[in-house]
C-alpha cells in the first residue's frame, strides 16, 4: 500500500543515497536536448558492446545502444558518494539544483513507501507516519 506523505526536505535520503543509482533513458532525453553537460558529465552509460562512456560524450544516436545508466560520477568517471546537485539552503532545507529535470529515481523515491530501515528509520517524514 502506498502512503501519501510530504517530504520534509531533511536531505537524509540525498546525502546517503547518491551514488550508483540506475537510470532510465527517459532521464537522458531532456539533458541531451538541452545540452546539459553539467548533468551528463556525472552520468556513466554502458553501451551494448560493453563499453562504459561518460554521459557528456553521449548523443541521441547512441540511445538505442544504451543498456545501463548509472548516477553519479565525477567528471573523470569515478563514482562519487553523494549527489553533485544536492545543496542546503540558508534555512537548512535540502534542495536539488536540478529539481525540474532530476532523474526518475530521485523523483519517485519515497522512503515512507520503501521499507528499508537504512532510510525509513532515519526519515523524519516516516516517523510522522509511524503509529
């Protein structure tokens, strides 16, 4: 059962769950169309021939050959342990610098519906829903 809950923007999910997430091709389309190299440089893409390439070298013609997408890496291709687009505002709230075009894995992540204690137990919004 899916629970409706508002995110309290504590940032715990983004701080702990930033690297190695699997992406989908539909995430890449707006970044490619808008030439968002600032985002694409933090993406690894495995092609059907087994090669891993940086998203910054990806073109629309490559999309049929994509068989895995991984977030987040540094521009040199090394995994990073936090999202490069995570920030805290002056009021302490977590913010996403690419909120309007953030990946599906980020848009759809709701720890109150994902019963993994690593996140569920640390999430203040989850604690509000716990009986």
